[in-house]
C-alpha cells in the first residue's frame, strides 16, 4: 500500500507540473477498472488513478478560473472605456453612421452638444420654428397694412405717401435678392435664416417706435357736421412732425423687412426642398407659404379692434374723442413688440440646427440620379463665388425660355392677389353698401384664408399624386382655367345701386348730378368729410350737412337728425319727445342679400387661383441644377417684382381712381380720398383684373409646358447617341469655331 502511494505521488506531482500526461493515465485507470482487475494493488491503483484524475480536473479549473478573473478585470476596464466613448459625440458618429454622418449633422449650439436635443434634429422640428418665423413676419405685414390705413384716414396721408409705404418692402427686397440668393446658396443657409429672424424682430420694433414717441397728431373738426350758416370748420390743423416721424420709421422698418424676407422665401424654401423626399416637398413648401398668409390674418385680427375704435372716433368728428385716439396710439406699439419677441424666440433653435439635417445624405443620393434640364448649360461653368460667376449664371437663366415663362406665371399670380387686395374692399363697400371697416374685414376673411388654403392644398395634391414637372404645369393650367370661369361668374352677383343725392339723384330736381351742393344746402358751408345718412325718403346723403339737417340727438344708440331741408318726401316717424325724424346715420338698406353668394364665389376663385403657387415653385426647383436653385428662385423674385408687386399697387390704384365718382377735397383743399365709386366701372374692373391675370398665367404656363416637352425630346436624343458620335460632333464644333 505505501509502495503504491509512493508510485502515485510522483505521478501526481508530475501531473501538477505538466497537465498533458494526466488525461492518458486517467484513461488507463478507467480501462483497468472496466476489465475487472482485482486485488489490493489493483484497487489501490484504481483509487490512485481516480484521485489523480480529480486533481487534474481541479488544476484545470483553477487555471481557467485564474484566466477568467484576469480577463474579467480587463473586460470591465475595456467596457468602461467603451461606454465613455459611446457617450461622446464622436462615438455617435462612428456607431450610428447612417443617422449621423459627421459632427456637422449634430444639433448643437456651437461646441455645446446636448444628447437629449438630438431627437429634434429632423425636418419636422425645423418646420415648426420656420413656420413660426414666417407667421411672425406675416403678422408684421398685417399690422403695417392696418397702420397705413389708419394713418391715411386719421392723419390724412397723401396717395403718394401711401404708395411709397406700400412699395418699400418690394423695392428693398428687389435690390438685395440676387446677392442673397447667390451667396446664401453657396454658404450655410441656417445662418442666413437665423439672421433673418433677428431682422424680422428688429424691423417690427422700428415700426413700433413712432407710437411710443412724444406728441400725437391733432385733428380739430366740428363736433357735428350739421347745417349752420355761421359754422367755421377747423379741419386743417395737424402736426407735420408726427407725420414725417411715422413715414420715416415705417420706411426704415419696411426696408429691413424686405431684406429679412428674402432668405426665408428663397434660401428657406430651397433648404426644405433639399431635406425632404422628392414627393414630399410640395406639402412642406405649401405649408410654409400658407404660414405667411395665416400670420397676416393674425396680425389683422389683433389690431382690427384698435383700428375700428380709431376709425369710429375719426368718423364721429368729435374733439372729445381725442383721448380715445391717444389711447390707441399708446397701446398700438405693444403689438409690434409682441411680434418681435416671437421672431427672436426662433433665433436659438435655428442656431442649433446643423447645416445638413439627418437623412439628407440618402435624400441627396436619390435626387442626384435625376438629370436636370439646365445641366448641360452649367456643366462647363466655374463654381467660384464671384460677381462674374453671378452675372454669368443670371444670363443663363434669362436665356432659358422655360424659366422666364414660369417666372412670368409667378408674377401674374402675384399681380392677381395685389389687384384683389386693392379692388375688393372698394368693390364690397360700394356694391354691397358696407362701411370701410366692414369692407376691409370681409375682404380679409375672403382673401387671406383662400390664399393660405390654396397654397397648402396645391402642394398637398401634387405631392400625393406624385407629379413631376409636366404634371405640375398641367395642374396649373387646369386650376387657372377653373378660376377664370369663376371670375366671369362673379360679375353677375351684384346689387342694384341705391339712390344717392348728388350722385345719381338730383335733390328732387333742384340740383345737378355729380354735384353735392343744391339750393337746399348751399348756405350750410358743408365739409367734404364722408359721414353718410339715410333719409326717410330712402335716399342716401353724403353727410347730415348736405341733407340740410340742423339738429341731432341720439335715439336708441343711433344718431338721428331733424329739420332736414333737403328731405321732403317719405313717411315721418316721431321720437319720444315728439320730434319728427328726418334721417338716421349710416347707409340705406339695399335689400340685397347676394353678399354671402358673392363671398362663396370669390373665395372659390381665389382658392383655385392660389393652387398654382406651390407647383410653380416646384417646377422651377426641378428644372435647374442643385447648386443653382437658390439663384433661380432669386431671379424669379426679380421678375415677380418687376412685372408684379412693384407696379401692381400703383397701377391698380390708378385704375381704381378712374372709376371714382366723388373725391374728398381734403382738409386743406387738396384731392386726397375717393368716397364714392361708379359701381358699373368697379364691376368691370374686378372682371378685367381677374381675367387678364389668369389668361397670362394660362398662356405662360402652356408655353413653358411645350418648351419643356421639346427640351426633353432633344435631351433624350442627345443621351441616346453613341459616345463616338458625340465626340465627333464636339470635335466638329470646335473645328468650326476655330475656323
């Protein structure tokens, strides 16, 4: 037994020193046990070999455990390093290459990267802030438009001053649009949009400054414009410094707004087009275009109550109402400051967005596969950003008939909207006998929602139907034809004119048509300030003074007039005091109920007219190379300004004045405002405006459509030629040029 143990001990020791022999000896021990060897020596060897196998297994386990322990500590250290590395922005780029191609696609404020903000690094979040900025500038447009109207009514701005205020935005944008579109398209578009958000807020503040500065205007008019032989009307007193202060600040504010708008409508639209799928860009661009109209409506809505109060106090001709005028002047500036805060709130989000939003690489790779119409013209042109390259690129665009036709389509649509905004309020005021504030409100409720809805639905329809350039142009032609038919139909929705003394009535045979003065009011020394009244004879009068009324009082919250020398016919009614009422303030009832039908027809007309805005822009973006899109949009805006928005207000104001029947001679004797228009001329003016603009749209788009088809045929023939023929033609052309 001891000898057996002695024999086993060296083997165990050997097993400990070298584990390679242990498995063989263990297998021999197992084999001996299976063959049934007996005896004490055999049992001892079997036990020794069994113990030897157990020790060998324990040795192997110890080695594995020690190796595992050493590897575990190393793995923990490596895992921690990897985890720290995964938290860094650079690891995000490596691990999620499809989602973040490089650090330039991270949402960050300079060097500050917030991981939780990366969920907003997409085009939808960008559209939220972009639409907020567009809405804020639209609100500025609405506030400025109402401010100009209020100044024109209360401060007696001249027609030239009004047109200057209205056209400053278009002129300033016209002067800078090419440079912004060219250099902005080659740089970081997000930085330009951030600068625009600052300029929108700053321009709004400039428009608010006049309302917060010192002295207000004074306009001293007789309390009631009634017939008094000894009356002296003080109507020419005003502070010129107030007027010049308003005009200068509004001119500066509109100039800043014109500069701020171009990066939004050119660079911003191109940025959206580059960062969304091909057939989704119509939805996003249509939403952006609609946001401006929504902002205009909001600006009009928040300022209309104050404008109405000011208008009422002006038409009431009361010196005691100067406190109300001062109140609205003191509170008007708050609206502009509110818009500035909204615009400036988008500066930080725009600063955080990367130059290329996530997913742009995949979208660009799909878009680059499509060949553009002008690729061959731009192929040999240098891409250096310089004045020479700018004019060369502009010259290529001007020589492209398709681009010019599409830009003229855009200009004609702009001219239509300008004409509608100029003529529609006057048409409603005279055709359906509304006061100026009601006519402006109804016009806003028709124009702005119709334009916004048309822009959005136009982009939505062409996107859902997966249209391309030819489909876009067909869509514009069809919708413009429908709009043209509705314009012609709207002319038949009108009301018969009411009798008006001095206009279409001659004061019962004692006066002349076209002259408000008659023997019954010649001694009253009436002013030409419009304050209409309706006599008991159902005839309208320009003012209670021209009706010959000598006394007035308020009955049931309505001003009534008595002892009117020009009103002799009609039923008489007595008030509580027994006095016979001859006239009431306001216009006579036309008993015409066609206004709702006219609103529906005009709304539908403008919706179909606005359908063409987004498809037209998409067509321009698709026919030019990627690097020239911003410049193409900028050049289209130049054509729009030259043929549309700059001459449009002036032309339509002159055409509208041609249908004027009675002018206000002004507080100081100058002709300033038209109070009454010829209804028939106004109706033909509305028809002519809509007909001319839509016919221009149809003709220019049709020409662009056939030119595009012809270009596609030439391009397909060029691409289908063998390479040898192309080289031969190119060599032949060079030889001809050398000769």
